[in-house]
C-alpha cells in the first residue's frame, strides 16, 4: 500500500488487545496513541498497551488525542474498544474533522436517536450521510455478531434497492448456548443448572442476570433495525422478555440469584415441553419487522425446518428476509470472543485504509 | 454523491437486464454503453438494452467501448454479464488503464492461472495486487453463490491474518434442490423423477447433464480456493464426481438421457439408504482444504448435526472454517436467480463508486 493509516486505540482490554495484535501484523497501520479511561500515550512511533503503565502516559484528553492522530500526513482512525458512552459523544466531531471511527462499542448505535443521527450525518457515505470528501468514515460491524458480515450485508441490500422484510436471530452467544444446551436432544439438566455451567465456563457476565434480562440483545436489535432503515427506532421501542424471574430481579448478589433460580426450573421445563410437543425447540430471539417497525426480544419456538433450530454451541445466527431473499439470507457463526470481534474491527479498519490509500 | 460512475454493460441477458434495472434506480450511475456478443451502443446519455435493436447499434469493438466509457470525467466500470470467455481477455488491459471491472462471469476466475494472475496483478488493491492509484478495481462476488457475501468475507479473513482451514458447501442451486428433495423426509420419488421435476421447473440447464457433471461447481471451488489463498489452483486440480452415469454421457439428447436415467434409480437409492442408516442425508458438496490444496466435488453424507443437513429449497450454503472460526462461519441463501445475482453485481459496483466518489 502506498500510504499509512494512523490509529488511536481506546480501551486496551481483551478485544482492544486482540485488535492491537492483529494490527501489528499489518504494515499499512501505525498505532500512534493508546488510551484507557483515565490515561493516554501519544507517540510518533508504534505504541503498545503496555506504554500506559509507563511514565509516557498522561491524563486522557480526547481533544489532544484527536489532534495527535490527525497530525500525520495520511488517513487517521480512532478505534473505540471501550464499553463506555464517553467516546461516543466525540464521534461526530471526529468524523467532521476527517478522522474515521471504527468500533465494536454499541453505545452510539443503540443509544440516543438524535446523537446517532448527528454521528451518521457527520460520517462520509456509504455508511454515513455526509457527502463531504473530508469527512471521516464510520464502521461498526462488530457491534452485532462480532465479525459476522451482518451490517455490511444489510447495508448492501438497502443500498441496492432491496426491500427488507424482517431481520431476526439469536444475537447473544450466552443465550445461544443456554437454550441450545437446554433444548439439546437428551438433555436432562434443568435451566438453572445450564446457567450455572455457562457461568463456570465464563460464557456469562459476572452476574448472569445481565445476559438474561435481554437488554444486550435489545441493543443489537436496535442496531440491526437502524441499519435496515428504521433510523429513529430506540431501545424503548423494543418489547423485551426479561427471563430473570420477577422475584429474583432485586436479589442482591449473583450467587444468591443462582441459588434461587432452580425454583423456576419447572416453569422453564413447561415451556420447553410445550415447544417439544410441536416438534420445536426454544431459542432466545431478537426480531424486527420493517413494515410495522415492531421489534421484539423473546423466547420463541423454532420448528424443525427453521434455521434457528439448527443452532449449536454459542453461535449467533441472523436470518434476513427480503423481497429478493424470501427464504432468508442466513449468516451464522461465533458472535462473541476477542479474536472474532477484533477480526470485524480490523476488517473495518482495512476498509478505511483502502478508501484512503489512493487519495492524494 | 458528488460524482458519477460511468458504466458499460456487456451481455444484457436475464442477469444483465436485472443489473440495468437495479442501476437505473441509483443516481450515482450512468450507463453509457451496452453490448451483446456482436453489437454495441455507445451513448452520452443513459442507454438501455433495447437500443441494441435500433440503428444506434454498431459492430462490437472492445477497444472503442473502453475508450468511450473512460472518456468521461469520473470513474468508469465495465460490467461483464456475459457467459463468454472473450471479455476476460480484456480485463487486465481495462484495469491497467483505470477502468474497473465488475462481473458475475466465472471464466476469468476459474480459468487459466496465468491470465488470472495478470488480471489480479493489474487490479488495484484490495481485491487485486496493483498498488497503482490509477488502476481499476476488480470485484466478482456474484461468481459464487450470487449475491451471498462469500468472497468478501473470505478476503477479509485472509487480509486480517486469519488462517483459513477449509471452505466447503453446496454451491449449485440445481444440485441443492435435487438432493434436498431427494433426501427430504418422506420422499418416495426416485432420483430421475426429481431431475425431471427440476427441469420442468426451469431449475436445470436445458440438458441437466450440464449440472450433474459437476463442472459448474468445480469452477466455483476454484474461485473460492483462489480467494482463500491458493492462487494457482486450477480446474484440473479439482477431483470431480460426475453423477451422470458413465453410459449416459454420450447419449445424444437431453430427452434421451432423461428417458434412460430411471434405470439408475436403484444405484442412487442405495447410496441414500446407506447414508440414512447413519442418520445422514446426501448433499453435492464442493470443498477445498487449504493446508493440502485438496479440492473435491462429490456426493457427500451430511449427518444430523451438520449445517449442510439443514438445507432446503435451492439454497446455497458455504461453511468457512478458520483458526478464529473453528466451528465455521456459515452463509446460506438463494445462490442463483437474476435478482440476487444482480444484487451482488450492483453491490460491487457501489463499492467501485464509493472508492472513487471522493477522489479529485
């Protein structure tokens, strides 16, 4: 490649470090800044996450970080691998001054609709709305299904004039695992025991209620819905089935919750049996219907012929039904994990690089 | 968009006309040339396929067609929707002079390795190898699985440093339908009767042996293998199971072939029964293994847990196994048909447009 793309990486946690590792093998990138929630390192040569522990680190200041990364004679990108809402407030300003934004952080895309509109308006087409040549590019493939090619496919369908009818799927690796295992042929374990196993395998949040309340899935539904054309849909519009039993929502600790959960095994078993009587299995499904704008997140029954019935492991699966794909365009695979999330981020960063690579 | 991409369309058949219809709704494109195998129309305003029937049509000359499309002050692209080998001889020259090439035509990508290398060498990165700013872009997503996002995903995986282990799938809508129907629960029809039905539905080539010989699938395996990194693999390297019974290969007509085919129903039934005894179904699978370069196209058994066992209709399905996706990244959907093939072509054309849109 004839040019370099200069990168600032925010949030060198597990995903951020995997991004840095993948970028380090690609000569077209130079990471010139790394920041965590309080400190940053600005450098003219390549910088690693470890530099944050050294005297080179200074207090975090988003303004000077952006000045630094855009001071080089090449394309610049800020890669936000934090889970924080703070950087999202800066995206529009960064994009407007020509810095591209690449992120697996859901906050900007599932959050406030006005802020989302401002960000999209500041970003250069095709993923944003600005037609200004000097605007930055915006990519966030890894906000849903990690590196699975979901948002790019939905955006291609929309851009080429297809009519999207619905987007639905299993959008959480945790909830995929829980229901795939629970409804697997021959499983005798109760729902609570499966949650316990998932927690011990590290598949759940420290408090599994943060998975079971469905909010993470609902945020992903908002992102998919907006990509499919419902730009003003918000989290409040999503009807969410919280599968944490109502009486356990205020139990003070995760351990206490897990101790109480087996009391609800019979309720879950009854739903599983009702599905099985129809030859179906239970899946935790997020869905948006474009014509009505109806968005739901709930336990649903998938019959033997349905693609979601074939899920295994902790895979995500999304089924996009359109006028051209009435049976559905289906994409399935690992939708969580550091390496696959970083893959989606770095593939997006390469899109930024290739768009800019041949500019004067 | 601030600029226009000027297009010459070769081959206004069913797919070509669907491409023209999708392009006509997109203001960023202007189709200034249309050609069939013998004639062309060059125009300064938008031109349709019907112009070929008028006095505006002149004898086809690829040189002046390229001169014409590249004479405008904007990006230019030649979209080859022919099934001919002839345009492929021109791709490298067109790319070298800055004209982008977008095509669903398999000839260049499954054909001669030296010509393929010359084409890739002339095309601008990321899909080609040239780093020249004035080289054209090359996209051919619709050569495999129509508009399904297969090649772009494989190329992203390779570009970000993943190690692809294997790519396998059902790559023919025709052969998907035949084996899905034949092995569907409760099907009593013999294999020959299913072929007969598929032909009457228009799912097969006029002579179904052109599907059953496996060559079309083998060409797609070559394209996938090359995208995954085996640049010099050729059709000769693919081990193909031709399922046309040997004694029927030289029968002079399709009708005579179909009349004889029921004599082989027992052979097919025996294979189906052998698979069923293991809880598996038959699928016609193309596969390439990256470590060994072994490429095969054959009737394979898919067990109950395998994604290919869940196929229905005439869907294509591809399973990409990599270091990061050991369970496989799976993409499934309609892999044939005018509208979905055109979708892949037009999405590629939009990539050309967006890359050029902000250039000076």
